[in-house]
C-alpha cells in the first residue's frame, strides 16, 4: 500500500512541467476525494443511484 506521500509524489510527477500550484492542488484534492469515497463505500456509507434519484426529487 502506498503512503500518502508516495501517492502525492506519483500524482505530481504525472503533471506537465508547466503545471501551476493550482493544478497541483487540484490534482491532490481529487486524489483525496476519491480515496475518501472509496473508504466510505468500504464502510457501507454509500447509497444506490435509485436512492440518490429519490432524494434529488425532494429538492
């Protein structure tokens, strides 16, 4: 399993040399959100598409 630092370095190294600090921060933000989402799914803290559609109808 990669450490957070290793994952960040790998993500940053894939960016072009012209990447801005905003580009870097955005990519790291996305990696963090995906990781947290996967962890939530593993804990059973997710809903189905059907449940989401029903919830959105009440908006």
